[in-house]
C-alpha cells in the first residue's frame, strides 16, 4: 500500500480539492483526510482569462507546452497555490504515522479538443515535485489523446474499485457533476463504459456570475423559483454531441447559452439545470442495461433542484456519494491519488470504452524531486 495525496482543480474553477488515500492501485483503498482550498475571485478571474487565451493554442504550441498570454501567469499561480495547499494540508490534518510516497497532480484543464489531438492542463509537475520534495505524477491525459483516445474521463477505474469494495448491486451509474458532467457505468466484470455527457455546473455558474455577481446557484434556489422553457431546452439538446455514442468528451466551453437570451434569471437557471439533467439522461439509450441505482458526486450533488430533476429523468434511485460513506467533494482528488499509484506501477488508467483508446493504456508522467526537469 502506498500513501498518496491527490490534487484536483476542476472546470468549475472553485478551488483545489486535496485528499490522502492508501492504496495498491487496484482493489485495496483506505481513504484518509481531505480538504478544500478555495480560489479568490481574482484567481478565478485569472483562470477564466486563461481559458480564453487557451483557445488560441494549436497542436504544435500545445505539444511544446507553450503558455502565451495569461496562461503563464495562471500556471505560476496554480503551482504556488497547490504548493501552499499541500503544505497547509500536512500541517492541519491528522497525518501522524502516515507516509506520503507520491502526489497525483491533475492541474487545470484549459483546453480539451481530442478530435484535434489537443488537451492542455496548466501545472508544472516537475516544479511541484521540487517545491514539495516529493515525487509527483502528472500529465495524465496526454498519452491517451496521443493514442487516439478522448483523454477523459479518467476517474472510472477508481469508481469501479470503490463499487467493488462496497459490494454494490449492479448495473450501477456513478455520475460526477463538476463543470462538465460525466458518467461511469459499472456492471460486474463487464468492460467499463464511461463518457462526458454534457454540461455540469459550468453554464449555471457562468449565468449566475454574469446576472447576479455570485459564484453559483446555491442549493439550486434560483432554478427552483424558475420554469423550464421546453422549447429553448430542446434547442440546447439539439447539439450533435448528444447523438454520439460513448466514449466521448467535452471542453468546458462546448455549449453556448445563446438560446437563453431574453429569459429571466430564474427561468434561465431552471432551463440550464434541466439541460444538465437531460444531458446525463441522454446516455441511457447507449447503455447495455438500465442502471439499478445512480450515485452522484461533485458539486452538483449539493443542488437539490438538480438532484430532483435527475430522479425524474433517470427512472432509478439517485443518491449522493456521501450516503455511501464516499465523498461528494473529494472523489476526484482521491481518484488522482489512486491514478498516481497506478501510473507508478504502469497499470492502465484508460480503456477502450472509457476514452476510445484502442487498448488499455497506462498514462501519466512521474517527476522525481531530485531529478525533476521541465515538462
């Protein structure tokens, strides 16, 4: 068993999730302390600016890890914040007797266009290794995309390990709702199926920031006061992405809110919340069997309006990951600790029906602190 820390900064741009686990990278998992470090509004603004500047990257620039415009500033901020977050975590959390052998560092995705061979995560894993004097596994998506895969989602193998350890009835759907929503379909020894399935919280968050100057629709309160505009929802769901069979993946900014122009904030929030739920439900016709239950993690699990819409659309029991003793908030951070251990052991992290890669593929790069080099 290896003690590992996982670091996740997601497309919701809210902050850094940190989690410690002990694992063999396969069936054995012992979950430990976790924490969250929020970004300031200034830091979120810088990340949003980096997302805009990343749109100008082309294949050769991405391959050379170029950081034009505000990308370099955003990457420096991310590294500094991750270093500070890990140091604070080690001081403030009960880590007595625990050995940290590895850090799994996701970085911040600012561009994801696998159809063009592009996926860009800000974050210098080698610099992080030097700053923390610990080996760091990072750059988890690049090998998959270079081999023709979607590069996302990466967490399904961890979902499967948790489900097997818990002995849950299957088929089972694990839904992660961050900035983008994705699913993992688990059915015994059958091959894992996974995909991004549509917008998560990103469109709703952007709406609330622009309309009311707040970070999110807390507890789905605005959506609960609004009415879903069925015609505009149909326009949103007409996007060709929803007709594509899994595996498939998305960039955070793949969808436009233009069809909602003219709607009041509450109705727009309700319609976007229904869009997220409908996008998740759109995967059901592509699955071999209907799931017996659905488990939700990520920020969307804390939105009662969204959870109610999911129960209505999925036709099976829908529950929060917290209800199983898992973690709504730390799931992805735990997963990147798990993936880091798999990376070191050269175990596969992506699979034909999770990313579309031709065969199970190991991924990630290990930076050792004593010999870490850039890139």
